[in-house]
């Protein structure tokens, strides 16, 4: 799955309360928790170039992708 995810605040509150009662807080990702507690999860088509910028290497990759995109736009 790709980020970002979005949730309604009241659903998250309910979700984490239920997870605490069922000792599921160690599952990690909120979507995993949603599945475990039989909550509906909706998906949208994403993109492989939707990258998370958390490290210096991510920034370099992002710059490369932007350069490639700009080159293809300029060649049209």
C-alpha cells in the first residue's frame, strides 16, 4: 500500500479503543488494524512515483524523477 492514508477522526478513536481492548496495538499500520477489526477499507489508484521523502537518498530520487518528467514535457 502507498501513503498517504486518510481516516475520519471518530473512526480512528473507535479503532484504537477496540485495538487496545483486543491487544492489537502491536500490528503497526492503521490499515492492518482496520482489516483485523473488520472495518471497511477503500483503495484508490496510486502512482509508483508517489514516494516518501524521508532520507537524503529519497530527495535525490525525487529530483531525478522531476528532471525526467521535465525532459519529457519539454520534448512534446
